[in-house]
C-alpha cells in the first residue's frame, strides 16, 4: 500500500457532493471501495459531541515495529539450513494464527509462537539454552519504553474538549492497561475497552453498553481488519490512519462504507483535529 507520506488523503462518500477526484497512482496501488472519493482540499467537518473510539497499538504509539525486530532476530538466530528467511516468516505467521485462536493476542502468546515455530522447524535443536535466547527476544519488547506517535498527546488533549474519547484496543488485558498507564494518555479517555477480539459483535456490544448512537460514533485506527471493517459492519463511521508497520495479520482491503456511513482516511493523527 505505497503512498506519499506527505499527502493528505481523505475518503468519504460520494453523496457529500465533492468535485471529482484525481486518483493518481494511489488508486492503482491498492484496492479501494468503489463509492469512496479522495479529497485533497475539502475536509469534511463533524460537529462536537461525537464519540471517538480510538485504537492504541500503532495508532497512539509504536508497537508492531518491536515485534518485527524480535522476529528478525529470531529468524537470524534460527539460521535455518533448508528454509529461507521468507519461508520461516510464513511458517511463523501460520503458527501465530493458531496460537491466537487458543491463547489470544499479546506478548505471552507471541512468545509461545516463537518457541512453537522453532520447535516445528528445528525439533532436534530445541534445548534450554535456545529457549532462553528466544525468551530474550520477547523480553526486549516488554522492556520497551512507550514511544508515542507524532502529535498524539496534543491532538487527544484538544479532541477531548469537544468529544467523548473511548480507548478501544484488543489483546492481553494487563499488558494493554500497563501500556496505557505508562503512555500518560489515560486521562484523555472517559472509558477504556480491552476486547479479546475486535469484531462486529464487540463494536455492537460497546454501542449497547454505552448507549451510543452509531451515526455519531467513530472507530479510529490503523487496522483495516480490526478497526475499520468490523466497525463499519456494526454501523459505526470510521477513520483509517495508515501506519507503515502495521502487522501483516491485520492487513485487509478496506470495505466500502455502507449507505449513510462515513469512511475517512487520514495520513496523520494530528489531522483528526481538522475534521473533529
Ligand atoms: Mg492498531
């Protein structure tokens, strides 16, 4: 999904009646819903009082890049005679899909996946020393300081004066709560939701529990698979924030916004201030 990092890309429904778009190379670089328009100059603006559900990992702070570093170290350490690094990565993706089904998201689950992958590809080589080395790769992730993405704190501070902000993340509860606490951002959110999975049922559940109107509720995040598509399916509006290091298991084609719902794409968190 290559795109110009400096380019402001906003998509919304054709029914807003904007002038015809110049799709350029971006249109051919990735599949986009057919009823979306790209705006360069005309930013839609939404009135105060919206409810903004905001993703955490790779939306507020860096996350997946640390896992990518651990995976690179793991593949290099494994140094497989038969499988290329790309083949080892594919095998790890497969193991991760299986582990997530049984143990959910988060660091303990990822650690389990690395150990299982090593054992699957190199069963005769597994021993206590190798186990400890692999645990070291994931320990480095746990010890990582929180690195906020650009302008996140200032933008949240401003948005929280006009809208209700709810943190909407998935994964290991203790791990995600600890990251929020260390981020210094907790005070901007009126509620925190840490779901096991972010699927349409999870979004409908949040709408119901907080008695939110879907038409003034938005999911904002970097994952088409967990943030955008299931939120649209549950009747919410959505803002897609592209992040170049989004985890491969979160990749998906953006769905089309159903009639009456909005899908906006922005290239930076700070630009949320321009529309909300
Ligand atoms: Mg995310």
